[in-house]
C-alpha cells in the first residue's frame, strides 16, 4: 500500500508476508513460475527437463558450485528444490552441454566465474564481469608467485590443442593438498580470472578450459552498434559503472525485494575499498530514477529496500514448494536476510569442529508453506537416507506445529525417492517430543 500525507506520497510499504511471497517467486520456488512443475518432472521428456533447468538458471542468474555431496552436489540440489526429479543428465546438459566430449559447443550458453562464489552463470552475463576481470588485472597475483613462462605455454597449448583439462595440460597439483596447485593450474586459473580463458564445459567434475575468443559467442565479446566499451588493463568490455548497474539491477530481480546488503551480496560486489557503499548506493539511486528498480519500505526493516518493479504488480500469496534446500541455495545466501525474511537464524556448520556443531555437518533448511520450518542433516548411505539430526523451529512455548512435522516428512520422503533411497532413518530429533510424530509421518 501507499500512504499519502499533505499531498506527498510515501514509499510503498510491504508486509513481511509480501516480501516472503516476492522472494519465493523471484527464486522460482513457487510451482508454476518455472516452465515445469515438480510433479511433472518424472513424466517430462529429456528436452523439456533440460529447458526447465536452463530457464531456472537464467531466472536465478547464478548457481553456486560446491564439491560436497551428501545427497547430491549443490548445483543439483538447487535444480531439484525448484523442479523436482529432473535427473542429473538434464542438469548437466543445461549447465555444461552434454559433458560427453571435450569439443566445445558451437555456441556456449553458460560459463563459470567468480560471482557470489564459484558459480555457473548464463553466458549473456559474460560482458558484465569485465569489471571483475579488470580488478584482477589491477590487483595482480595474490596467493601464488606468477609463473610467467607457464602462462605463455598454456596460452600456446590452448591455441593449438584446446579445449583441455588441467591434467591434459600438465597436472593440477604438486602434492596431495587441494590448495597445492601446480604452475599449470596457477597459470590457467589466472588466465580464467582475466577472461582470456573460460570454462563452459565440465567432464566428470573437471573443468575444461578454452580460449574465450573461441568459446564465447562473438556478439558477447564485441560491443553492439552504439555501445562504447572500454579497454582497461587489457580487458575489453562495458565500463565498470555500466557493469555494476546492470548486475545490481539483475540482483534486485533475483531477490524480488532486498536491503542494500542483500542486493550487493548476490554477486559479492562489496562494499570494499574500491567499490564503496556510497558508490554502489549511487548506482542503485540511478536505477530507481530510471524506473528499473523500485525503492520500498518493509515492515520491521530499519532502512528502505529495493524491489523489482515488475514483481510488485503481483503481490498475491502463493503456496511454495515443500523441499529441502542446499546450504548454498541463493534463497539463503545472505544469513541476515534469511533471518529477516523467515525469522530463521541459519549458519552452515560444515567448517565448524564437530564438537561445536549444534545442528549438524550439512544442515539443509526445510521449506514448507512459505516458511523455513526445520533443518535436516542428511547423509545417503547404501540405499538409506540418514537424517542424522532434525531440528524443528519452535513456538514461544516450545511447541512444533503439526504442519511443520508433516512438511518435513514429505520433504524427506521425496528426497529419499529422488536419490534412490528405499529407507529413511531418523537418528536425533529436536525437540525430542516431536520425534514420534515425525517418525509416524514418515512411515505413513
């Protein structure tokens, strides 16, 4: 709603329910928003399932990559949470082509780069990361000594024989530690940072590197008529300001509604010494003035927020999907936002020493009825889905709503079916009095 005093119209005021509904729609977690409903996944053909994953990626703008796999890897979990059991092949094809050969596709549709973290991104966003490629060029080498000769060798090798994996170029590591990179790995990753080299394909979870001039479509490497790209530090692309404005606009669309910190966190834009808060706020102000972003107030939030104007046209509530969410899902990227949206204080304990963990190693939030109602620490073991700990959100008197129990049971049953587990075992439940109801709901 809008309030008017003495002829002056204030900002649109959104309720907490409004913001949750907008966020869930923006994130594709409301069935019907994406071109395939979860209930249709098992019956859909391969092409339709792949197209749905592709549409999901373009809606989210970025899908974070991570190597940990308890039920499946995070990039698969993100697709499953929105689309149901579309299958690994559809996910891999949408993200990286068929993945069956080293021959790069005629026209890449995705690329990997540093966004929120290491992420898979729609290839049309390639020009917009010119600002980050320039930042790497200005900064220079940070963790490793520059292997000048190896950089030149990798360039020549990719030109003559690419696309190639690191192993095919000469090896990824010196020793056993994951961080102990060989000079070849350091060289090719540096060229990836600068944009000379890209990854638009993986094979068996291994990056396949190629020259950008060969793998990225020409129209994304060259300015359109009338555009004025710049060449700073040897990186051609839109100006830093143009990149930032475009990414900020996309970030607001991905959030639906977000505070300043939420919006800049999508692609980790800052604030920093270089990208200061006043600079980023000025870009957002320009987007508001142009009508590409709306400034709104949210009940209970301390400062005005930013919203997608198109999303504000539809503030109707909708039933969200009931599902487990990856710890790296973009709905819960920003922990402060997760707390504000869902009154759900969520910390991933993956890197916390075991004796200090409260909820478990790989805690996955449970989305049900538009709220985060529980968290589950799962592990798939030989046809059994172990819920090593299930922790419910409780009311003021410590009670657990019956809907949270049935929703969590449904999410576990569907996840077990998805990963091919014929049995679900519940180890620990908090609060303990909810354990019988959860076990009964799963068995029923």
